[in-house]
């Protein structure tokens, strides 16, 4: 047991996954912000958050160069309403202050690693395709192929294959055009500044992500098959983004990726979606299979929380055993045998520790907010 995070991060680690059991308990983000400077001291130079990768470009501009204002980037650069969380405000403000006193090669960068979607809804690819087209100076009219944006973004387009546009001839043609544009982008790389090239690539990647996701949405499957497919597809896109981020950051130092436990554990993730229980390989499981020891996982545990009205854990549960060890918080690689905590209000997004999660993590961080 220790509060020294560096003692649990080996020199081989290039991507450190730090999970939380719920996004709604602010103690985790506060502790993340407190420990990040220690990781920076040992060479970490980037943070990846569970937010839209394209939108996060505006956050990174602010963090690196002070472009815009803090309020603006929290509003426009954070998807899933994560810009409303005080912990994220404090994180971005600290990174901007840190960078203001350091030369460009040593500055910290901020990435989003999610696609521009929720599992139950995904927008039109039009704006991303048009951005890339305009930057490449191509003469392509997407209006007729895309049609009305609303036909893509409505929930029915994701949940009802009969109303999905993902398998239409127009969608197929859009995927071909986007792929050809990606080839053009690579051919133009000697002519473009690296940062501009990366922005175009990220926008094209978002367009292709959406087209691929909508293609899966068009498959006529029963809910018991459909929901695992969509969930796994989203996490697969997340994993691809993390690998891409590591390619960008490889020469600068390791990356901290902060997200929900379910997206980062090595072992299969399971969650309830309506009447269905969905099991899938998380982004972390995919990345771990590719990076090996270069990927490490910290899974977080929560004892009690006034914020989400989580009561004291029942005796014999993993959280109860950890609660007795830590008066505030701590890190450990050893958790005594226990049992899973009973289900809690699903609207709080809280997932208790179970044996599968423990098997898919290297370290457990427990917070005792009592």
C-alpha cells in the first residue's frame, strides 16, 4: 500500500490507463490533478481524456498556446458534458499555466480519444469531410450524398436498422471518397506543416469512424447481438485513437489516459444496457494486446460517496475490504478475496469492483470519501 504513484509505474510504461468507477464522483478527478505533476516529473508529456478527439483539438490549442479562453474550450472542446466538471476545469487551467513557463518541446498536450458519438447516437460525417476537403483544396460536393444531417443524427438511425442510412449506396460511396482523401493526404504530407496534416487526418478519421459506425448500425440484428456490436465498435475506435496518439507522442514521453474503468481494463467489460447485459473487449484490452508491457492499468474503487448517494459498502465486498485499509486513499497491487457489491442506481454510472476487473488491472486505487 502506498500513495506514491510512481512506485507503480514501471519504466517500460508508455500508456498509463487510469480508470474511475463513475464519472460523477469528483474525488477521482481531484486526485488525478494532484498526482499528474508527479507523473510529469518522471517524463509524462500528454493526457488523453474520454472526449471527442476532434473537439479536443480546441482544448489542446488552449493548453499549448493559450488560444481562446478557458470557458470557451470547456464548452466547445469537451463532449459528454465533461466540460461542466470542476476537475476538468482545474486540469486544463493547470496544464495551461505549466506550459506558459516551459519551452515548446517540454509542454504538455491534451488529446481526446473518443469518437464524435455516443453509443446510442452518432452525427452526420458531413462537417468532417468538408473540413478535410477544404484543407486539401478538392472539388467534391457532399450535399447530395450526405443528404439531411438529421437522418444520421436521430437516435432511430442508430437503434433501428430499418431507418439507418449506414448501408445505403450513398454511404458506401462516402466511405470510398473519404478513404481516397486519406490517400491524397498522405501523398501531400511533404507539402504540409505537420500540425496541419495531423488536423486533417484527425477530421478524416472522424468521418470514417462515423461511416463505419453507421454501417454497423444498419446490420439487422436482435438487440442481444446489436448492442454488444455497437459497444465493441466504439471501444475499437477508441483503441485505434490511443495507438495513434502514442505514435504522435512517442518521442516526447508517456501518456496518461483517463477514463471509466470499463474502457481501460484488460479483461472483458460487462455493462447493463436496458434489459440486456453487454460484454465486450474494451479499448484498454485491445491496446494491451498490441502494446504488451508498455500499457499499464490503474483501476479505481470507491468506498462511499455523498455526491452519488453511495452508502458504506457491505461487509465482505471488495470495497469494504479496501475501505478498512485506507483512511483516505491509496494504491495497492493486492486485494483480498471478496465479493461483488450489490447493484446501485444505474443513473449514477457506478460500477463496483468484481473479480474480472481486478484480473484486468495492474493496480487498484481506492478512495475512502467517508
